[in-house]
C-alpha cells in the first residue's frame, strides 16, 4: 500500500477558527484551535486506503469525557497538582500506601466510574463494526472503550474496573469491592476533590488512618487494581499478542497520545520498522511526529467524527 501524502512539519499552522475547551466535560482538554480542513482531508485519504487499521489510544481521548491526563500543559494533572501516580513497588511493599491508595480510590470511584464514552470512542467502535478497525490498543485504564462496545480491544495497562489478587490471581469487579469497602467502613466519610486519570483523589492522612481495606475473599491475599502501575511492566504475553495484531495490520493510527511512555511507543517503532504507515491525531507534539506520514492537531472526537471509514 502506498500513501501519497506529505509529512507535515511540526508546528504547522492551523485554521483561524479558534475553539475553546474550558467548561464542563472539556475542562481537561488542552486549548487548541479547530483543525484545518486540509489535514483532515489528508487523513481521510489515508483512511480510504486502509483495510486493517491498528489504532492506539491514550489519555487525550478521555479528556473529552472529563478525565484529566497527566502531561498536558496547564490542564494535565502534573501541571495542576503535585500529585503523582502510585508506584508499583510502593504499593507492593507498604500496607500504609495500599491503605491510602484504596481510601482515595474509594472516594473517587463513584465519580470516576460514572464517566461515559465520547464521540471519539463511539467513532472507533463504529469503525470496528464496519470491519475497518482490525485491533485497538489503549493505554487508558478507564474502561471507556469497553463501555462504548469495543470488542477487538487490548487494554495495555489493564483497567481500573477490575481488581486482581496478588496471591491467587483471582479477578473481581471493582464495583463489588466498593460494596465491601462500604460494609467495612460504615461511618467513614471523605469528600472527593479532583479525580486523577486512575481514579485517585486527595484525602487527608488523618482520615486514611481509619480506613479498612478488605483482603481477597478466596485466599486472604492483597488486592490491587488490575492496572500496570508506574514502575511495573506489561506482561510479555500481552506485548507479543499486540505485536501479532500489529503485524496483521496495514496502517497505524495513534489517537490522543504523546507516546511518552515506552510501553505504547514501542508499537509505533515496530510499525515503522515494518514500513507500516503511521498517522497521528493529538493536541501538541508527540514522540513519533518524525515517524508519521500524517499528523493532525485537534480534538480526537472532533477529528474522528469527520472521517468516513467505509
Ligand atoms: Zn486471592
């Protein structure tokens, strides 16, 4: 397959119609101008030639559902707060850290779990229905692709809606754990502030001290959200599985990811090695801009809604 589109220079000018993203569910979408029509046309040409599309998505997709990302300027969690996500070894080693993590997660859960898919998730689900999309890999842990009905899906870093026992490996629903938390902590209250991309919120240490955390119902082991924390690695079997789906694809589209985390970036490098053409949709620069045939800067939902995938 051959693509007759030119690579866009970084910082290419965009259209004059400025659009704002400052209220409601769009509070966590970085400011951006409306996407220039010519770049959307180029992406449409690209898509018209694709038969088996491999898609990788990141936090930029979910900001339009009201979930902040970590790295965006001004609106990302790193820019707004000094909070940092849980490290894997800290969770494993420290009962106090686990207690704090689960107390905060318990408070944030009702709001975090209520987020709904947006136009971008729905567009990708429709591409799957029309057999355009071969496989979707997401770096997000918010379950919004599965809520949208996506089936051909790998959650690269797991999903906060599942809980795993570190001893026996039993998987259970996070929703069930919420009921266990409530039963164990009938008089415990705390208020949720801003909720992070993994459902974390800030809770005072004094309150955390009194929060009770249940053990695995099967074996008494330690419960952990079924997500890959920072400092942990994705299993070899999962990485291999994704490489196989990539090898079956004839084009790659990355949506809403700056690709700063290697566990996702490696698949774009592999696509480049295989001479599989790459397109990107993201607000702001990505680590793979120099590898892409097409780069569209704009909101994911807005751009994907404009693309015909038949
Ligand atoms: Zn267990």
